[in-house]
């Protein structure tokens, strides 16, 4: 009987055993291979999604039902191309209900290339320019206080700026924005402490990459540790991406 049962299970279609089902398919312009991207974010209306069309300098926002909400055409200037979209939200940068987002865009036709970072809203309005910054992240100070950090992300001397932000965010928005970035202190000069996402008894490794995709450090870890502490003092100044199995995040080495 056991043999018959095992043979029967062997012929069960993999589709019948699947735990997830495809809800919708999107196509978006890409970014860096090791860049942390979710393509999803929360507003007061619930979950939203976005895609990028690099050829048209357009961002498209979709609602929870995957219906196109708005197409935003950005005036980036001649020769500039979109690089990445960061921190889309309707409550972090100001108090109106419009979606705001940070766009990084570059002109590779110039020698050397030119990179810009700008805060736009869903109407394509230029709300604030951050200069030649490349990476944006935020730190929660209290329930109603946040800091925005934008950096050049250079491998040599690196400059970064700290901004105050209104930070009117729902719990869902906070969870989405902090997903995979639970590392402190950030920025850091010596050690980075990362909340361990692994289960007790699970083994793995924390791997640290530069934004160009080069692995610069690897350290074994196990699920018995609540916090993973990594010595990053030998690394050059800049922004790095850490990965622990399927979890990832960013930190700034100063």
C-alpha cells in the first residue's frame, strides 16, 4: 500500500502542489541586479504597483486591482535616462494625498557622466532636487519623526545629506519602506548590526555587495543569533547591499 501511494504522489501535477498563484504580470525597465526593488508600495488607498518605461521617461502607477491609475511623464532633460525609482509614498515627503517618489537619472552622453536625483509627484512636478546623489534611504527617529538620507554612493570620498521629513506614514507604509533594511547604525564607520531573519537552527551567510554587484565580504551565520554583527571597517566609503539568504537591505559605510 505504501508503494502504491508513493507512486501515485509521484504522478501528481506540480501545479496541484503549488502554494502561490499568478495574479498579474508586469514588464518594467530594469535597474541594477543587486538593487533592492519591490515594485510595490502602500498609500492611504492600499497597495499600489509601478512600472518604468525608460524609453519614454514614464512612470506608471497601478492600484490594487492592477488597473492603471496614472501615467507620469518626467521632464529629465536632453540625454538623460531613468536609472531607478525610490521611496514611492503619499505621506513621507509632504501632507497632500499625491504620490511622491525619488527618481535617479543619468546622462551617459557626457564625459564624465552626469547623475541627478529629484523628488517628483504623480503630476510630474519637480518638488526638490538633491544634486548628484544616487542612493536614498530613511531612518525612523520616533513614531512621527524621520530622516531622509541621500548619498553620492562613491567608492572613494562619499558625500551624503540628511533631511528632515514629515513622516506621516501608516504602519503598512513603514513596514514596506523598512522591509529588508533593518540594519544599524546606518550610516556606520566600523560595524553594521543586522536583525537576523533566519529561523533557529537554520544556517546561511551574510554577503555584502557593492552597488556594481561585486561581492566584497561574506560571513557565515546561523539562526541562533538574534543580531548579526559584521565588521565593515575595511570597506571603502559608499553604499552597500547585504543579503542573508532571501533577505536583503542597504547600508552606508562612512
